[in-house]
C-alpha cells in the first residue's frame, strides 16, 4: 500500500516534469521568441490564479458527488468576496477568510434548503443564488463600505492579505532568523538547458507562497480523504449515485446532501475570499468574473475527482497567467495545439477511425498554418484561451467521463 | 402470542391491510413463515405481493394488522429497523450504485471503522468469509457496473447477509435471470436454508416456485387465498388459485371480423434492453373488425411487441405490414399518420403531458394532421374545438380544455387518451392494459369504446393482464411466453384457469388430471 502510494507520487512527478520539458522545448522552438512559457513569474501567477478555480471546483465536486448540481457556485463566490473583504477589514485577513467561508456556506445553505428541502430544480435554485448574491453584495456595500475612505457602493477599502513565505533553502526563505540561500532562484538564472526551466517553475511555486494558497491546496487531499476513506464520504457519494439504495440501507440521504451542499458553498466562499483578500486586496463588484462556472468546468474536466479538478484549475490558471503576461506566449501555444492535434490524428488513424483522423489532421494543419503566418494572436483570443482549451479537452475526453448517476435529480423519499 | 405451534414463526403477519388512494393493496392478509423454510408468495401482478413485502421490510407502513418476528411484535418505520430485526430484502430492481465498488456497496450504511476511517481490510475479510461459506463468489474491488446481472444479485444477497439478516426477502429474483443463473441462485438459496436462514420468495413462475419452495402462499387481489405445502399442489391448481374467476365479465358480442388483414407481422425478431431477443420469430395477423387479445405474464415480450409495431423499437428481423404495405422501416410519425392508434400502458408517462392543458394533450401524436394543424402551423382554435368535442363525446369529466391533464382522475385521463386516438379514426388501435388502475365506471366506458372500435372496422390489439377482460372482449387470443407466441386460443371456450396455465408455461397435460 505504501509502495503503491509512493509510486503514484512518482508518476505524478514524472508527468509534471514532462509538462515542463514540453513547455521548455516549445519555448526554445517558438518564433517569435517568448520567455514566459516557463518562468518564475508564470509559475507563481499560474498557482495564484488557479486557487479560486480549484476551490470552486472542489465545491462543485462536493455538491455533485452528493447528487446536487451547484450552478450557484458563482454567487457563493461573490458572497465570499464581499464577506471576506468585510471580515478582513474589520478583524484582519484570517478572520476575513473565515467570514468569507461562512458567507459562501450561507449561500450553500440557501441552495440546500431549496433543492434538498423543497425539491426545487437545481438549476433554477442555482441561478437564483447567482442573481441574489451580487444584489446582496451591492446592497451591503452601500450600507457598509460607502462612508469609508476608498470604499463605495461597488468596492471596499483596501484590505491586508494573510501574508506569505519563501521556502527555506529552496527559495531563500528565512529559518530561525537566518536568510537561507535561494537555490532555485539561482539555478533559474543560470540559463542551463532544462535545469533552469525546472528550477524556475519550482521557484515560482515555492517563493512568496501565500499561507491561504497552502491551505487551499491542502483541501485537495483532505477532500479525497473524506470522500473516499470515511463512512461520511461513502454515504455522500452513495447519495449521489443511488439515493434510493442508500436510503434503503439506513443512510440519511437528505442530511448527506444538505451537508455536502453547505460544504460546497463554504469552499466557494473560500475561493471568493481568496480573490478579494489575496489576489486583489479589495472587494470590487464583478471581480469573480465567471470563475465559479469555470470551476464547474474543471469538475467535468477532472471527472468528478479532486485531483482532476486541481489539474483543470492549473490549466486555467496557466492560460490565464499567460494571457495577462505575454501575448507571444499564447501564440506559442498554437504550435503546441497543432502538434497535439497531429498526435491525436495519428492515434485515430492507428485505431482505424478514419473520419476523426481526417478531421484532426486538417485541424492540426490549420492551426500550424495559423502559427506559421502570424507573429501574434488576435487580442480577443488570449482571454478565451482557457475556455477553448477546456472545450477541446471535454470534446476529446467525454466518452470516459462519468458523472454521479443521480446527479441533478430531485430526490423525494418514498417516491421512485 | 402464537397459537398452535411450539416454536414461534420466523415471521408472522396477521390481518395486514394497506390502502392507497382508490385501491386496497392488501386486505387483511395473513402470512406465517416458519423458521428455516423457503416460503414462496405467489400471485398475479397487482395481487399485493410487493406491497406486503415492503411493509415487512419497513419501506411502507400497514394501515392495520400486526407483525411478529420470532414471536415478538414489531413495527418498522424504516428499512434500517427491519435490518436491525434481522430482516433483509433483495429488491427486484437492484439497489446498487453502479459506480461504487462491490465492497463499497456492501458496507454502505454499516461501515466498519478504525479511527474514523473505513476499515476496508476487515470489511473485505468479512465479505470473503461470507462468500466462501455461502458459495457466493465475488471480487470486492470490482465496480458494480462491470458485473453481470447474476453477480449483481449475489452482491445484493451478500449485502443482506453482511448485515446479519436471518430472514431474506427476495422480490421476483428470477425475473432478470437466464436459466443457468436461476439454477445457481437456487443453489445459493438451498445453502442459505441449510445454514438456518429463512427465505421469503416472491414469484409468479410456477415451475420455479414448485422447485424451490417448501411452502406456498397464494395472494389474489390483495387477499390471502391459500397456504399449502409445495408437495401437495400442482402447477395447474396454483394457476387457478392465482387467477380466480370472480371478476365481473365484460360481455361479448358476435364476431364482425372479415378476412381483410389490417396488420401482420412476419417472423418478427426484436432485441430487448438487455441485448437478448425479446421477441423471437413472431407471426401475427390482425383482421379488420377484430380484437386480438395478447395474454402473458408481464415481461414476456408484450411491451417489445407494441414498441416494435409503433416504431419505437427496431426490428432485428422480420417484417411488418399495414394493409399489405410494408412499414417495417417507417418512422413513428409516418406510422401514426398511416393510421396506428396507441393507448399506452403508462398513461401518465407515455400518454400525457401532465402539466399541459387538455387541448394540447389531444393534439399530441396528431400534430401534423387536421383539424389540429394547417400546413406547418398548429390550428389552435380548431384544436380547442376538437378537444371540446372529445371531452363531450367520450364523457371526460373536466372543467374545460384548458385544464391541465394532471387535474383529471385516472379514469378520465384514460378516457381522454382513448378519445384522442379514436377521434383520429385509426385503422389499427393498440391498447396496452387499457383498464389498469381505473375505477369500475371508467372501465366499462373503455370496454364500450373498444367494442365500438371493433364495430367500426378497426383492428384492435389488446394487451392485458386482466384475463377476464381478454376473454370477454377478444375475438381471438394468443399467449406470449419468453418472446414467442406459444398458444392461440378461442376465447369462447377458454377459462382463466386454462389461460393462466398457458401463461405460466404449466403443462396443459396437468389440466386433465385436475379438472
């Protein structure tokens, strides 16, 4: 068992290494030149941008594993941003995180009461949450933030973040008051083939790491553990797969669904609070920007598994980070997409699916041609890169995706 | 507490009554199951077997009556209480989550833990022990979705044993199994019995019941008819007890059929949902002005027959003709436009949009034809008018055509559907269980309409579980068993008893001996 687990870890590390290698090769090949595919800044920014999406994704997994579609994640994140900022303003950043979580959980509670308690359609209730939450935030801003300096009906005064740290030795963090050497940073600056690139990515992940980021990342294994190793988690999953069966074995299906949806809201609330407190340092209206929905996409992308959602959020975070930093880097991604499509075409050919092979090969050719004849992608493209990437992945992966069998269905005890 | 026996019965039900709106599912039912026996409860569909078992398993509560388990009076308000009392149930439709493993399904709700974490190792050991001692071989880490039906059933049985059940209820366990799997199941059941478990076995296949059961209780229309030892009864006697002959007879009329064949099936083969053939080489002819009755225990291919004729299911082989024209590959809409009418078995799910107004429901299925449509557009006003005519002609009691279908009683919903189909003057009318679950008055009205259809020269295919209805209305009867037509009978000299024995496959040779 221990051996198996360490080999899983090894596999993941190898996969991550593979990604870095591919990207650094791409960086070398790309014309015009780009320096941002693998850099300290991109890695750091990727992680930071991935966290809220990851938290929304985990929230989606909790709810959907219990059989409740939570399209209200977006609204719950909005509640998280407002309450997070307010809490941080009044009591300090950690309290802000906690109060943001509570705000999101309140949104989850509303959704749970409607869907589980009253049997309202999950989408209807979720949309309602998404409509009510921003309105509530605006109303509360008017009541609370308006009078203060820097505050108004659409934004709060600035708030402090929870603080960050550098890992000792690896990224030059302090240990017992002694400033350790920044080994990764130094290696990254050496311009060694590959080694510097790997060091740059690791340095980006391990330096100025927010404590809140660390907490959010830890929720991935925690969710896996609770959902797959505890009776509570098994009962939640059974409620989303076959509630009638679970009920017939004495599982309190309503309670499971209720709890899972509230946890879902709490996670989304954390995501919102993270945006307000860690990313922007302010509550601003509309700052969630659809990350709740993107989180839902990572749920599907990740096949309803926390680790999968984490990978999905990294993909979004990466695309998001790139489009902000460097448009030529997005252009370089075209090369990657073209090569990947060519690979898929080859696979389809080997599997004798000629129709898909032709389609994939011609898409590949089109993308590569686009890459060859342009130096820069159109300004509209970078912001939608994350969405395009997910769309492509979903199109090619759907046959192997399995959502919980009773997801989105209304469950009424005693009715079959 | 128990009278007349030294050891208390494993389960004793006395005077159990359960009413649903408009129906009495169980009417003072008595059932006494001795410890360590295999006790079969038989009866037709709707005889109240499943309701009785749901009451015993705590899924429903009885309105009246007493339950005793091992001599102690009990009252269950949920399955977990029944489980605590040592009663387990293997449901007809498996209660298994496909995407969970065998082990997860088994331990669900009764997880062994160590420091808050599910102790899968000890659960796996326990499951292996059970598997070995009862001959129920299973791989704990398999996902349920990858299992065959027989294996799923074994998971269900293990699930029940894992919770320490002494009394096992199996609800029509053989209905989903192929013969070899049935043999295996019976082996498992005998093993369980040998180890002191008590088994209550719900079924309506008489050979199986006689092969496995020690004692048999027959239910009919919610009442206990008889309880006897299985070696003192024949299949034919059981069939007679199950079917009875107490229903009011729908009256017959002289035959008006002529030689013209309206619908014919030639060696039709249809694949069922499980991939096995649900219809095999069925030949059928229905004449103008004739009611052809199809008898059979539910699930022997009647549903697939209807779906194939309507075009809801593809033919794997054979051909279908309407008035001599092959319509084998026509889409549903063309068939309906050509004159197929359909009264579905489940009127609320297949026959109506419950939340749509009556006039829209009347348009359904005829949306391309006048008076409901003019070109590509719905003609709303004449559709409303036509709906109004149907309401009055067919005595549908409703406030008006804007009422939603949900607001109507079952009988009026059925009259609306029949009116809708009849108003389109089909050449061929298919009626599946047209009087199921409706009150006596509506039943008589439905019968009248079917006779009217016959008088007007429609060909009518009537599938029903109500044998009196079949014998009373049909001009000819065919019996379906395992996807084949196994008998054709003349209703004028057929009794429900004879029909019942054909339906259950009990040999006709038995008949002479019993008569």
